[in-house]
């Protein structure tokens, strides 16, 4: 290849590059001049909400209050339920003891007749077999 051929090739390449650069600039101008709509992300509103210091502090305080208040309330409810169950068990125990006492208590007449029988015995219960043997011999 001679110098002139190279020079012509260089001019052809320069011309092609110039056309390419002009077409890129035209395309860029068209894109920049075109009206666009801004599509906000769904997180944009949440970010703007949290970025507000007053809202951030109020959300943080609500989080702290609920993270402390809910477990305290649940614990309190469980304590109340346990106290109620214990009170019911205590009432049942008292009722059972009252029934046992009622069953063991004798009326006045029954008690007097029991005492009369104990006093009226000629010999104590342990001595009864001996008394019966002596009674057989004396007859």
C-alpha cells in the first residue's frame, strides 16, 4: 500500500467516525429533549416518611412501647389467671374440708348415746373376753 492509499483510507475512516459521532449526538439530543415521567419506587414514600425525624422518633417510641407493653400485659394476664385458678382450688379444698367435718361431726344425741354406751360397759373392751369367761364359770 502506498502513502496515498493510506491517506484515502484515513479520510474514509475519519468521515465514517464523524458521521457516527454526529448520529450519536443527534440521538442524545433527541433523548434529552423527550419528555419523561418519573416513576417513583414503592419504597420512596416509606423512606421519605422515615427520613422525617419526628416520624422516625414517633415510630421508634411506638416500637419500644409495644415491645415492652405487650409482654408485660401477657405476663399480667397469666398471673391473674394463675391467681384465679389458685383461688378456685382453695375454695374446692375448703369445701372438701367442710364436707369431711360434716361427715365426722355427730349430733348431740348420737354423742350422748355413745358416751352412755362407753360408761355403761362393765369392763373395758380389752377385758371383755376375760369377763365372758368368768361369767361362764360362776353359773
